[in-house]
C-alpha cells in the first residue's frame, strides 16, 4: 500500500474511554490482567495441541489456529487499549493506524472463515463419520487454513488500498480505543462510497458465505442428531458441537451488532463496549469454552503438568 499526497492528516488521536478519571487505574489493571490471561491461555492451547499426541486431530488443529488468531488479534489491539486506559488520549501515526486496522481486520476475516471450516469439520464428523478420516486429512486441514488466511489477507489488501486514497483533511480525533473501520471513514473529508461498496462486496466471501455455511452445517447436524435413537448418543453428539456453537454465537453476534447494524453516532459508548467484548473479552473466553468442557485437553494439561513435576523432582 502506498500513501497518497492528498492525505493531510499525519497523526490519529484515539480518545478511548473518557470521563472515567477515577477508574483509570482499576481499568488499566483489569485490561492488563485480561491480556496476560489471554496470552497464557492461547499459548497453552497452541503448545498442548502441538506436543500432545492425543490432540493430533482436525478438530484440535483448527482449535490451535483459533487460539493463534485470538492471540494475534488481542496483541494488535490491547496494547493501544492499555494506553487509552491511562492517558486522556493516544496519538498514532496515520500509517500506524491503517496498519493496525489492516492487521486486525485480517485476523477477524480469518476467524470468520475458520469458524466456517470448523463447522464443516463437525458436520463431517457427525453426518459422515465413516469417511471423516479420509475427508478431513491433515493435508486438507492445512489447505483450508492457508486458503482462509489467503482470502482474509487479499480482502484486507483490497480494502486497505482503497482506504489510503481517501483524503483526511482537518479532523484527526477518533472517539474509540483503536482504529476501526467506521470511525476512520467518519474522519475522511472525501467521498467514501467506493470504500463502503468495497467493504460490502468483500463481506460476502468473508462474512456472509461463512455464516451461511455454518448455518447449513448445523441444520444438517441437528437433523442427524434427531435421528439418533439413544439419549446418550444425542447428548454426546451435541456436546462435540456446543463449544463451537457458543463461540460462533458470541463472535458473529458482536460483529453483526457493530458492522451489519452499526450503532448511531450518539451511541459511541455502546459501540466501544461491543468492540471491547470481541477484541479483548472473546479471545479470553474462547480457550475457556473449549478447555473447560473438553476431556482431552484437560488430560493433555494434566499430562504436561505431571511431566513438569517429574522433571522438577529429578
């Protein structure tokens, strides 16, 4: 991406959460704790899946990719969030603001596509169990992951290249804690219709099609579960999908609230709280949703802990 001469604003000012002077230190401490726990949880998931033989399966491979995405997305946003929690305003170079927006959008696009792939994996496991190993081979899983990253990066590059052609004249203050899409467009003094149209067109392969695939997959899964005669069999089949359903509901619900039905200008606080939930809270909760209900991950964690204790004794 190359900067154009007509971009007059050189710095972007982020206001973050204002009028919270008495709560700055508690909020900073809370955000820092959330980030530390997020890094620890997601790194733990990545390490467990990498080194535990009983977790070498497609479902855990995709869970590892989800943990990596949450780790990257949180690392891109939370340091700026921590600064806005302490200072009244944070100044970022305009190029840095665009880079933050691009990298974070890439991780979010990848997560949309990854959640669709994970839904397809659950569909194959429940509806076509006899062919699961052949269909979801390691090579296929890696291919799905690389294609998702590639599509996400291409989408962001297309959108970013158009955004840097916009003119930013006088205003450079964003009432937010990071450089998000709609707040950036509101600063521009040029026509943003092309950027908005591009965003809508790119949302189909990155957002709507994955959402449709997830919906269709779970309709097929629900139909297959209803055919299971035993109550135990139904419960076991549903338990393999419940964690993914919880993550999908939380992730897509927040994105729809922010980007598909964006809050009005006078409800900036609502927008920031919703953004906070999927930039900081969701990466913290995702590992908990998967690990607390998953026997294999708990066993792998116990095995890792026991090995560390044994090494400490020797």
